[in-house]
């Protein structure tokens, strides 16, 4: 199964109000997943090493550089999705 199809199958668990953490959000599969997240009304935090302004402009609620941030700490440290 192609990675994008596999990622798309995860969206059956998404619903309005969910928060989704997507690593590699500026890549092909990441882009596919966050578009589905938005379609289903979920908020998403985008981990990316490049194109953070692009990802923000396309609808990310928050963007961080996963090369310099401990991504597993990001959800714990959020009190809101403001950028």
C-alpha cells in the first residue's frame, strides 16, 4: 500500500476538535495527512525541517522545527494552538 493511502486510512479516526501532530508536514505524505486533518475539522501541529512559513500559510495551527525541538515534548507544552 502506498504511504499516502496508508496515511489517509488513519483519517477514519479523526474528528472535529482533535489535535494531530504531524512530523514531516511539508513532505508528500505529511501534506496529505494534514489536508485530511483540516477536512475533518482537526487542528494540527506541524513538525518540519524546512518550509515552515509555507506550512503555516497553508493552515497549520503551529509549526516547529523537529531538528531542534524534542517533538515528543511539544504536545505536553502546549496550552493553546496560537503561533
